[in-house]
């Protein structure tokens, strides 16, 4: 018989209590009004749950994937919106920064991402979907900077994030081998965010268009190395699917909102 280790049971219990006490009471209201759950996100930062798998040296909890999955499942049982915010920020973006970031990038961003700064992963485009090989956003080298132009769409946490991981083509002739990932701060004047999309579900999640107009980014803010963006995107999506699967399991166990049959 499979049994969870005591440390897993502990984080599962903590996440369950947090979800029941802090997440569940707001779930119906934020979904109805399409209001981003700012207060819940702030509490997730304070509890340290967002940084479950982030190394302790950068302010995280130093846990493993099992810890993350068990905790995220409990949140998803109560609110799909809160779960997807966490999954993108903590499960996808933090993973990519910790795996591919330079030491300087990790020390600059990971403590903030554990403390108060959301992150968004900007891959999808109006004509590209999540197929990284067809990215049309371009990044042109200009001295020590790159200048980004293009549009991303359906970006989770957009407008609420303080950091964006942007996928852009630095060499169209190389196709997938010419795609590069950039770390772009939300206060960059070349980055603008559109209004939230009107969605059928997970309505309180900030899902918006992100427009890059002559967005100047230092070469030092490349995540990984130039031309490695396609590999990075696939790695991120693989990791992200763990979160998506976990959310599905949690949502399936949550209370139904359908009316009882008569």
C-alpha cells in the first residue's frame, strides 16, 4: 500500500487548511465578478507556498515536485483560478529561471518571486498558439540590447506580473534554433498589457494580450543562451503539464456547482 511520507502529509495538511480557510470563501465571488484574487495571492506569498520547489538559498522552501503537486491539488479543489495562477508562477516560471538562469538572474529575481512578484510566461501568439516553432515576435540586436516587437495573447498573470518570460525570434532563418527567451520587467516602457479576456471559466485569472513595441532588453537578460528558447519553451511546457494535470485532479474532487438532478 502506498503511503505518503510525514513531510508530504505535513505540507498537504497545511495547503488543505489554507485552501479551505483562505481560498474557498472567495472562489465563487471572484469567478462571478472576474476579480483577480489579490489578497489570496499575497497570502500565498506569505505562506511560502509559491516557492515550494524553489531552493532555500533564493528564499524558497526547497521542496520537491511531490510537495508541489500535493499542495497545488488542495488549492485546485477549492478554486481553479488560484491554482492556475500558482501553476504558471511557481510551477513553470520559477522552474525555468532556476534551471536556465544565470546566478545573477536568479539572485535578482527568485527572492522577489518568492516574496511579492508574480511572473508570466509569454509564448502564445494570435497566429502561433503554443507552437513555439511558429513564433513571429522578433528580437533584433542593437549594441548591448535587443529590441523586441510582437504580440502575445492569452497570457496568464499578464497585467499582474512584475516579470515576463518572453519568447522571440532572434534569427528567423534558423526557425526553432533561432528562438530566444528574454526576461522583461513589467515596468519596461516597451511592454503594454491589454484588458483581461472574457473567458468561459477560470474567469478571475488575469489572461491578457501583451504587446511589445520597440521593447529594449539588455543582452544580459536573455534566459539561457541565444537560440535556446525553443528547448526552454518545451522544457517549461513539460513542467507546466504537471501543474495542469494536478489542477485537473483537484478540480475533479472539488464541490460541484451544477444543480442537483430533479
